[in-house]
């Protein structure tokens, strides 16, 4: 047996000494960084493919940091596995690129996160995948549009982006299952704390962790949580084909964010519901779109399928000019103007749905204000909103 010589200094520089972890018990998950994974034997290296999809073979396919976040989201969603991807949009596109092939057809709700429609019209179409947009409130029409032969996926987003309609998820699942069609649901607004689409029968749930899990407007991540292990393996493999992985630093921030998600959601949900109620009926406001309002057409479904409401809701303004809206938004000092909600800072985004919707029977010229409540003092926020509402009510001010 050869005696191991003491390595030279240059070797000592690249080999970290092993230290004891005995007694080191911390609440935090380490940031495990790696591109390379090393193997104990040549045979283990040769057979590394057998470790897929759950084992560690290369940094791109996961680290203990990302797997910890995945396991946590699986547990919250009641999923068999979760995959973390670089953004919410990437979660949706990765799923669709895995399950849809040339000749297939996908159904997207009219109120879907708008970049998903763009993904379909600019990318899926070139893969030979046909897309139809369905009215999330007209299920008989969805039944007619769901084609047993061609339709592979019915996508759901509930509540829908900006216009906030709650879908009848179990009814859509029944339509899909009776035709052998897969369902997926974007659950970003509710998070797994307030809605569990897998329990309602959906096959896969997407969430933009960028929003409430991250919670601090400083990271981009998305997740896919699966009811079925086979589909999980296929998506994992497709992500390897695409060369898509996530940074353990971002996962570490998400692991920190998710610890406070429960209290953050409770707070922003309560303040948003309170403000929505107080704003209803005020001059200049045509409609407050929030499913927790008893006056909302979505209220009954929300009560049936959701355990709470988060901090995002929308105001539809009554016959206001762009100029008057701009002036009213100029009154805001606490709310910032911007998108990508779910952080500690309150946001307002002026939106138009005119070019975005095929079905909603809506006033095409209406301006919508999407509001995301943050963690500032509720009385400071209300004072700020009242200044804006007063300016909207009296454009001559
Ligand atoms: C923000 C958002 C997304 C996209 O998330 P990113 O991480 O910004 O790509 C998807 N769906 C919904 C409902 C969203 O609000």
C-alpha cells in the first residue's frame, strides 16, 4: 500500500479539509453549490443515469438546496414531487413543451397570465401545437371545444389574471378526465396555503414563487407540483434537454421567504379584503374585482374551494381618461407603480385588457388598477389610496 504523501500547498489550496458537523444543528438549509458531482467509484460514475430523476448527477438537475424547497412545496401541495424552475413563466412553458407535441391542441383560459398566450402564439404554433382560448365562465362551450382526439391539456388559472374570475376547477377536471385530457392550474394568487388544486383533481400545479413564496420582490423562481411521478420524470428530463436549472442562492431566498409566507398572507389578505369592501361603491369606481366580496360573481366558488384570499385585487374604473388616471396615480406616495406583486411593498399597476381578451363582456376602454397590498401600515396605505380615490372621483381637482 502506498503511503499518502502530504500534499503540496497548491493542492491544499483546492482541497477543503473536512470538518466535523457533529453538534452543528441549525434551522437553515445550506446553500449547496455545484456543477460537478463526484462519484466514489468508476462504476458509480458509469451508472449515474440510473440516479435519475431524483438522484444527484450534475448541478443543473438539482442540489440539496433546491430539493429541500421542492420537498417543502410537495408537502404543502399534496404532490408526489415538485420541480423548481427559473420563473413562473418557465414553469408553464416547461410543462407545455413536455406534454404537447405536433398535432396536439391546448386550451387556455381567456384570463390566463398574458405571456402564456404569447408563448402559445409565438412558440407553440411553430411546434405544430394548436391553441384555443376558452371562456373560463362558459363550461358548456369548454366541453364543446375539448376534443378527445387532439386536446392534450386544459390550462386553468384561478382567479384569473387582473379580472379575477374564479374557475370551477372540479367541473373543468370532470370535463377533462371524461375525455382523457390532462389539466394544469396556475395557483400563484392563492398559493398552496389558500388553494390545493391537486386535491381538486388537477394533474399539475404551477406557481410563480417570484410572488408570495419569495415575498420580497428580489427573486425569480417558479414551481411545478405533480400528482403523478411519471409526468414529473418527463418534465425533469425535458428540463435537462433544455439545459434549465436554478441557482441554489435563489432557492435559499425562497426557503427563507416561505417561512414567513403564512403570516404575510394573513396580513395582506385581511387588509386587501377590508380595502376592497371600503372601495366598493365609491365615485369613479365601476367595480371592485375581489372574490372575497359577497357581491362578487366568483364568491360562492371561492368560498367552496379556497381557504383564504391573498393581497391582490383589481379596480375597474368608470369612464375615466388616461390623463385623469395618471393624475390620480400621481397622488400616491406609499404605493409604488409596478408589476410582479407579492412583496412587502404595496404596488398599483394600471392595466388595459382591451387587446388581451376574446370573451369577457367588458367595457373595452376601461382602465383597470391592479393592487397588491404589502406590509406597510394599513392606515398609511388607506390614506394613500383615499387620496388617489378622491382624485379619481373628482377629475377637476
Ligand atoms: C407573475 C405570474 C407568473 C409568472 O411568474 P414569473 O416568475 O414572473 O415568470 C405566472 N402566473 C401568474 C398568475 C403570475 O402572476
